[in-house]
C-alpha cells in the first residue's frame, strides 16, 4: 500500500517547531514533528524575558510545557534526526529519518543554529550553570553590576561588550590570544566605554563557586569574572535544504518572506535558522505565521484527519479576516 502523504513535516523540536505543532494540530492537520533533541532553549538555566513567567522558567521546562500542549491536541512528536531532504517530480517532499523516506506536501524547517563555543575546558559545565552565556538581550539584565568578560575575535565581540555596557561598567574583552581586528574608531569606542581589552592567550577556564576564572594568561596572570559571554557567532542548521536550491543569506540562514515561505515552493522556515532577532518569542511568532500559511495553502488538499473544509478550494478572500492581507479583507 502506498505511504500516505502528510500535510506537513516539522523538522525541529524547539520553540518554533513546537509552536507550529500546536497550531497545526488545532488546524486538524496531519503532520509529524521530528525532534533531534538539539534545541538551544534546553540549555537555558532560566529565561527571564519570556512573557508570562515573572519568576523566569528553565528552558527544558518551557519545552516540556509546549510539548505537553501540542500532544494535548494530537501532535505526533518523534525523536530523531532527518538526514536528507529531497523532492519528487510531483512536488512532494521526502524527508529521510532512520533510513525511511517520509512524504509530505510541505516542510517547516525549524532546526535553529549551533553556537560556536570557545575551545576551552570546563566551558560546558559553566554553560549549564549560566556562568557562560550567549545572549545579552536574553539575560544582560541579570549581569547588572557584575564583572563580565566577553570572548570575541573582532567587531562582533566589541559590539557585544558595548551592548552589555548598559548593565555594568566592569567589562573585559578577551581575544584568547588571537589578534583583535578592530578599526581605530572601534578601539576609540572601547576606550571611551572603559572596556578592558586582553589579547593574551587563556589556556584554562575554571568554575569556582559562582565565579569564572580565566587562568594561565601571559606571565601566569589570573582574572576572575562573574559572567562570561561567548560572542563567537553561530552556524545555521540549514544543510538539509542545500540540495533543494533554497536561497540562503551570507550567514547560511534561510531567506523567507512575510509568510515564512522560502524560495523553494512548499518549504517554510521559522526560528533561528531564519535571519532575525534570535529570541524565543520571535521564533514562536514566526512559527505561528508559518503554520497558518501552511494550513491555508493546504485547504484544497484532502486530509485523512477529515477537517470540514479539507475538500474546498480557496483564494485569499476565503481567509479569516484576522489572517488575511489587508487587500483581501472584507469591509
């Protein structure tokens, strides 16, 4: 018997993928979520700027709540990594999981990014404890008045340090022994902000209590910090779409329109794999937009779940007024 074609395959089980799952399930779509268990959100000790949680929430706890909510409406969340994504001549996508190709009319790529970590020992433990961080927007407030170090090799490191200057006057920029490539103007900005620049090698980072100690600098010097920010960039997990010819930007992120549609027909993307502000709230908003666009695209495609409008064709004028573009709304 031929394998039935899913309405959508969501690749990624982070905030974007799980938000899409909630929406698609409530739209009565037949879909699956493939979760490789690699969401950066799981590493967040406490998220303080996610609306609705005045005392903050652990990243894993947030993902757990979202998973529970999606499953309440019948979402199928499958552990595993998609290793290949291709397209048949009839336009149906094939996603390979554990050697098995799974067909779907649409794809939502929500695979996120991978942070570039400093090549130093003891860093993974410090990340779990929140002593090594990656997002000043997320938790710069919690660094208020503390001794902060930023690891960076160029302008991005300085820009992170300048951003954090809002919260503390005690900031050191560490280049880990690499020559710090900054313009004369950038060095002037650093001096004006009283940011200390250290270009000596750091051979060891040790977590002692609630402090991060950078050891074995030139001459055996040791510096202690309350928080260390890694500003080394990240890499988009967009490898799956390379074979589809999907348009990517210069950072490898998927280029999308206002409905989260990529240049490949039927392929949508949401979350950090799209160039935007890397925030949980933004990823969730993009996923809601993508899931709604997917649902409206498929309203003329019969679905085994048997939603009442599954056999109806539609035009933009048929969309609900809250989701329609302005020129399609009835007055």
